[in-house]
C-alpha cells in the first residue's frame, strides 16, 4: 500500500511529537520529515515532495500563508494544512487565498487530524467551511469588487463570482449557517458547498495574479504609482493606455517570476 507522505513543521517539539505519534498509528501515513520552522520544512519539501505539508500559520520567519503560496506555485499537488491559533477574519482570508486546503487548531483531536488529512489527500477542501462565516463571506465579496476595479483599470481578466455564487455569498452574510442559506436559496447543502469550492478556487487564482502584479510593481516603480495594498484607491493604478506602454516589460518580468526559485 502506497503511504500518504507528510512533512510537519511546528516550533514546539512536544506538539510535533504528538502529531507524529498520531500519524504513526495509521497504516497509510508516513511522516517523511519534521522541522521547527516553515523555511526548514520547505527545504524538506524540495528534497522529497510529500502529499501533505502541515505548517504553522504563525511562524515568526515565514508565515504559513506565505509559505503556502510558495509551495503551491512550485508543487501544486502538495496539499497544505495550516495549524492556526485565534485569528481575525483578515488573517483567515489571507491564508484562504494562499491556496491552503485546511486549517486545524492546536487543540484538534487525533480523529479530527486524521480525518482532515485524509480529506485533503482525496482532493477535498475543508477550508471551504470558513467561507460560511458572515465576516469572511463579506470580505470575499469586497475582494471580488476590488479586483473588478483593478481588472478594469489594467485591462486584464480576473475571476469574478457568477450570479449564483454572489447570491450565495450575500445569503451567508445575512447569517444562519449552511442550513438556512441552502433553504433560502432552495438548494441542497452539497450544492452550496460546491459553489463555495469554486469561489475559493477563484480567490486563489486571483491571488496568484495579484502577487505577480505586485512583484512587477516592485520591479517597475517608476511605471506603477502607489501600491496594491494599504488602502490605495483605484485611480492610482495605471490606466489601460499606460499599461499597454510597458506590456512588453511586464510579460518578460512575469515569465521570469514564474521560473525563478523561491
């Protein structure tokens, strides 16, 4: 039987040993490496890509979200599970857009740990459940709106929710959880979750484009005023005509970013 390879990163030794002990008790798991930090874990991933990487969201050197972006860019088949503590909605949204497959809290029980890893291995996205909270649904709608403005200003295409997906998000904002949302929209709960999965995939795809644009901005500061974060208004982005002027340089830089090492 081919085992599910797991690489684990967490600063506390006792916690890592606890996860290792739980996974070692399952015949279909193999802990292929351990590290105290996400940067060291990435070196293990480079040497021997696993099926699952369990990382610490609050790593002092490289956050779990930042490392997830790096892993998914180079090793898209690796599922990432983040160990998180108490976080605000903005932090959770940031990790969702990075491509994480699931979140686990440090006090998650052994059964929960094993079930989540198996779900991720089978291609499921437990992180979708996060979008069922009103705050994150509202944040998602706001992000799509911001990106619609950015797309228009730069003349590029970024993913937007379908009318049904927008309706689902707005219904979640109204509150009540998956049951009331599904009832209000006359949909099966599984259909709602399928839509949320597509929404999450769109968020991740848009985030990757935004990261590339940010990197280009840093490389071409004289061409793109302002920044993509920190409350910059859409009027501070390039116009379509300005974008066309440096399109050649942009494409060269984007290609180099895709191919360069992390």
